């Protein structure tokens, strides 16, 4: 069985994509270096105030491109992975109802995923922009993201969607089970039709 969330809104994305990426960069490179980078890339306004509304997804894509130019793909992926985890923490704390956070860890993991993944799919437009999020539960647990913002216009030998992988992992670990692991096994940057993330349960 496959469920796919159709993106009905325009190509917008939530502000955490920007807020947490800059926060992660500051953690790893310091305020001064990040401030200089923001000024250099025409984002000095973010030093005054962070966005508090949905943004064109192109702003996140441009931020990723500029981050890669500044740090290189590998180091940028470390920043984006931390950003994804910070985003997951924000969403789990502020957007997932408390009773869900109490209930799901008490259920069998497969059953909890069957409850939680449709909720993620319904809100996919807030993080995927014009991309298309989907999932399968049989025969394996798998998440998919077609037209990932992170993988657009990139050619690589390894998966590059560090933000989305970490966001998915962090959210599932915080809400469903802390033993869940997420690995990107296919990526558009490697020539795949869509990005795919394998969800597994560690021992």
C-alpha cells in the first residue's frame, strides 16, 4: 500500500528550513562567520529578524546552494543534518499534540507508524514545498520524496538530502520510538527518479 500527499498549495516551505539551518551553521561555525556569510549572500536582514511565515521554497533552495558554495557539499550536509534535527525537535515539541506523544511510544512500532505517517503526509506541503512526500508500510517501511529541494540541480555519488533524512529521523524518534533509524538509500542527485529513505528499527 502506498500513500502519497498531493501538494495543493503553491511552492512554499515553512520558516524552520531557514531558521534552523542558520542556527545549525552558528553552532558549527560561530556567529561572526555566519553573519559575514549572510551579508555576503544578500541575507543581512536575517541578522535582524528571522521569518515567521511560510516562504517560497526557492529561498531554501538558494540557501542550500550558497551553503554548499561556502562550505562544500560534505560540510554543508553536516549543517543541514543538524538543521533537520532541530526542525524535528521544534515540530515534535510544538506541533504534535501531547496525547499523541504519550500514546504512540506505547504502541507496536508498525501500528504507531500507521497512525503517524498519514499525519505527516497531510502536512507535507509545509516541508516539501512543491515536492511530493509518500510512504509505504508493506513489505518494508519506506519514505519517499519526489523533487526534493535538496537534490535539485545536484549530481553526486552519494545521497545529499541530509536535512530531510535528519528531520524524518528526528521526528520519528521523538514521537514514535527512539530506536527508529532513517537512511537515504536512493537520491535524485544520483539519478534516481525520487529520493527514498529506509526506516528501520535498531536493536
